[in-house]
């Protein structure tokens, strides 16, 4: 089961629809065009189009599974007393004094550039259930990071 926001779910469904209604017909047309060029045993365009079709179908099937298993988080039932999925967490790195803000989201919605990290990352796991003012030490690939939670809001 994948927990996600309504917005994330809607984006996933829209992308799935685009892949099925736009990308799938494009690849089918490319396969048909390559097939019309003759001998398939030596037709690299045909092989490439078939391979692209396989990747697309895998992606579509994976997205369908995610949509089927998705559970939309009811934001009205969440609290900003402690860090949980959909929490926007403002914190300070106690070593460098750098301020950072991350929103904890499902794996499907993670986008580091937008400040959204997957609930499965070490930082998110280390922050879960912590409260404002808590100081945490989290093991990350580059060592250990010490953070103080300054504020928790809901997106």
C-alpha cells in the first residue's frame, strides 16, 4: 500500500492516462513503420521500438499497481504535533547551523528539488514521530547528521 496526497494521486493517474493514450499509440506507430521497412531480423529500428514498447508497458503496469494500491492520506486526520507523512519539517543542522525544510511524502511523490523527500529515506525515518525542539542524530550515507526540529506544519 502506498500512502500519498490527493494531489500526488491525481498526478499519477494523469501520467498513467498520458502514457496509455499518447505514448502507447506513438510506439505502436513506430513499430508499424519499422515493420514496413522489410526484413525484421536485421531491422534495428524495429528492435529499438519493441524494446521501448516493453519499457513503456512495464512502466504502465507498475503505475497501475501503484494506483490500485494507493491510499490517499486524509489530511484532516493528521496533526502537526509530531513528524509524520505529509509533514513539512523546518530544521537546523546543528553542525553547520544550516536551515532546511523538507516535506515527507510517499516514494512516488518524492522530488528533492521541490523539497519533498520519501518517507523511506534515512532522514525521514529519523524524523518520524519527533516533536518541535527535539534533536536527532541520523545516520546517512555520508556519516551522521545532527538536526533540531524547529517547526512542523502540514502541506
